[in-house]
C-alpha cells in the first residue's frame, strides 16, 4: 500500500504543477527505520513538489564587498545609485569652483604685499667710520661684516652702504676712479662678496650709493678724453676757453657747488672741462649716448653681483643747457665779476634740465630687468633737491604710468630750522599732502653730510625724534650711531665731525679699532655713550630704538595703517595710527618743546577716558594708564598710547584733511586677513 502511495506521489504533484526538487524529500508516511538497498532503489530519484513560485523565489541579491564587475554593473544603473552618484559629482564640482572663486577673490581683494624696502628701517653706514678690522684706523667692509649682529638686533631690514668705489677720496669718495672696483682702504672685491653673502644669509638686503654725474679726474675715461682718444673724446663737457696766468676766461658765469667757476682749464687738451663739484670731479656728458650706456653697464655689473638696490646721488646735475647762457643773479645789482658762491645764482641752466627725468627712468628700466625673480625686487632711491619746491621733488617718484625712484629721499626733517611741535607737523604734512597717490613715504633724520640729531637739537630730543621716525608711515632711515645718540665731535679742527667712528664699547678708541688711532678722533663721551653699555640699560636710547622697531613691525596700524595729525602746537605734535577693521589705535604724543599738558579728549571727544602707555621715552612709564583729559609730557618726552575704539579718527570729518594712507588695507577679524575694498 505504501509502495503504491509513493509511486503515485510524483504523478500527483506533476498534475498539480509542482516544481522539480533535485534534493532528497522524505515522505511523511515513511518510517524512520532503515531500509534495504532494494527498497531504496524503489524511491523515486526525481520528485515534483506542488509549491507556489512566489514561495520559492531566491532572496533579493544585495551589493557586497568584492562583488564582481557583472554584479556591480547590475546595481550601478539603478536610479537610487545613479542619482546619488551624480549628486556627489556635482557637489564636488561646485566645491572646487567655490574654492577657486574664493581664492581668486582673496587675491583680487588682498592689498599689495609690502616690498622689503617698505618692511623695516634702512640703516645707513659710512664704511670708513663703522668698524676697522685691520687696525689701520679706517673702517672697512670686513668691519661691517663683523658687526651685522648689531644691525639685526635693531630689527633693521636693509643696510645702505655709502660710496666705497676706488677713488682718490676727494669729497668723501664721491668721485670714482673706477666704478668696477673697491677702494683698497675698504678691502677687496672678495671682501665685498663675502659681506654681501653674510647680509643675505641673515635675510637682510643691501643698497649702495651710485654717483653717475661725474668721475674722478684719475678715471681712465677722463684720461682718454683729455687726449681726444676715439669715442672718449666727448665723454666729458669740454669748451674752448683762454687762460692768462692764473686767470681763466670761462665760457660763462656758472659756479661750482663748492664755489668759484665751474670751468677748469686742462693743459693737455687746451680746453676747459665742466665740473659741478670739485675740479677733481669732471662732469660726464650725458648727452652722449655712449656715456649713458657706460653707466647702464655699471648698474648691471653691481646688480649681477647681487646688490639689492641703489641710492642715486646728485641726479639733478646730470644735464646742463647746451646754449651755455649765464645763469641769472640772485642779486641783480651785484657786480658779476664778484660772484663766487653757489648761492649767488639761480641755477636754471645747470640743474633739472629737460630730459633729466628720462635718464632716471632709463636707470629704472635697467634695474627692472633684474627684478623679475620673486623676492628679488631691486630698489631705486634718488636724492632730491633740498632747495627745490615740493612739486619738483615729487617728480622723482615718476608718473602713474612710468616709474622712476621708489622714493626720493625725504630730508624735510633734517632741514628744519628749529625744533618744535609745529615745525615737525609742517615737515610731515608737506610731504604727505604732496606725495602722489599710491606712493610710499620715507623719513631721514641723519646723514653723513648733516650734524647729528643731538648736535642739531640737543641730546634730550634724540629719543623722541627716533620715536617720531619709527612711528610715522613709510620707511624710516637711520644714520649709524643715531640709535645710541652719538654727537658730533666738538672740535674746530675736525673736518668731518658728523663722521666720527662708531662707539661700540668703552675700550680704547671706543672699540672701533685695535690700532693706535682712528682716521678722525673718537668722541670723548664714548665711555658712557656706546652700544655695549646701552645694551645693559633698560632705559637706553638703543633699547628704545629696538622696541620701537619691533612695535612697528608687529602692529599693523603702525606698519601700514592710516596716519592722522590731530594736534600740534609749539611744544607737542600728536597723531594717530589706525587700520580699518581693527579697534586698536595708537596715538603718539611727542614733545619737541617744553613741558606741556594737553586735553586730548577735548580734541577727539570719542576718545575713551583712559589709554595705556605702550611705549615711553621713559621706560618706567610703560604699561601705565593715563587720563586722556590730562596728558603731561616733559621736554623731549614721547608717549605711544594704545586704546580701543569703534570710531576711527580717519572717518571723522574734522580730521579728513590731515589723514593719509600710503598702502591702504583693511583687516577682517573673521578671516584674519587684509583686504583692499573697505
């Protein structure tokens, strides 16, 4: 019976549309007992089971790690995966576009980075008086290299070395005998190359003087010219003249800067040559293209050595009028035969002639050829006519489209007839109000040709003048020794009292030389006024200079912000430095006269009631809070006050005419960056 049921099962399942099952299916009617082989053979090998198709469908396949390509493609075309993939793709594209746009916007809105010559003070070194390394009593290039640590300690960024070309040293070496060589007094070309490498290794820059107007009469060019040799015949300005004994019948009444006629008779050529300075310094003929090319070659030579820039000296003398007319007399009633002084004539035909600025621009173009490398911009400074009107001086900046000097050196603070809050304010405002838009100011308070600060105005004003120098907008320029308050040598027998040797310490000869003597005497105050002793004195001129230099580089408002003059009288000059986007403001209260008390809050009502002394010429006052209604200063005292405000002075209508900014920038606290459009 069982066998019959078993045999009928496949047929029955088949008739009901069952599905095949290749596995073993045990009939519930079978016993669990063992079966013999013959009975197992009777069990069907193929069974059909009546099961619904839905009930036996395979489970849905899910993506899994390591799936083969065929399975992956099966799912990648499904909508939910395709749409997700496309969304991610476009999100990445949008993010990339946004990032690029933000980068471009930041670059477009960011202000121009300051060049190295704008970034810190320039330190002017007169090499013969800085440091003697070989005990001959004369400073030299190796001596400068020995003292680079002193310069870096002051946070100086650039060293300006005055003339060290091979020269007979007439007029302090400003008449070169060879533009391509070093005077043996200062060392060798190898010494210069070593010095240059050491300066650059410290991250500093170096500029040097260049005097293209004239040469020494020992120069090879002049020797060839006086003998009418080839192209050199017209390298200088020659004119026919006559000599009767010691008297010369000159071509005209032109007078040398040093006095007497600008014409000197030459026995070799039997003509007179022209010299704006000493007779040992004949003027080159810049109307001769070959001369101009020679000067461009000299510029290229030193730039090729690695020099970072030049100070071009005496450029207003480059050209003279070709018509050779007499220059007008200042005093028309004076006997023309008695004119011997430079100041007795108007120099209409021997200075700032048409074409002079074209020559300067050509110098700039040559220097630009060496400025293409990042970080290797070559600086160009020029002297300016101290007696020229301010508009004439500003022409040395060039025009909007054609650049000349990065700046003409600003001697207005040196040329003040007297020291007062009013005179300082006037000197500052004259430059800032006339400087072309987008140009960069600079300030000079000492030079090799001017009495030192302490000798001009008094030792008590050295600190406050240094405070002025390092808190004004622009590049401060310091003559060596002013950082310790050196004075002129008080002796009528000294020819160069402002060029006395640098006072390094209290040893013999102030540590300038280990030799027996120096080329000019050391100032007698060297045991108390020297760099070594001032390093140990917290309230010293040296330490104040360093702190001011660090403040300038660390605080954006002082580094590149607005400058607004808010008050000046006979005693004090007050101005602020501020930057859009920063609520921190610095106010300088500088006393150039006598004891003074001033109510600053009455001048600027929005001032807070108190301000903090960030720096003072008296270090013991630093950090103290002061009442802005009662600011007291002694003669020669200077205060750098710091306060916070949401109302900057440069936005106040009352001060708009006295507010200036050179490289405008605004600060974003949200992004911690500077931008332009604000």
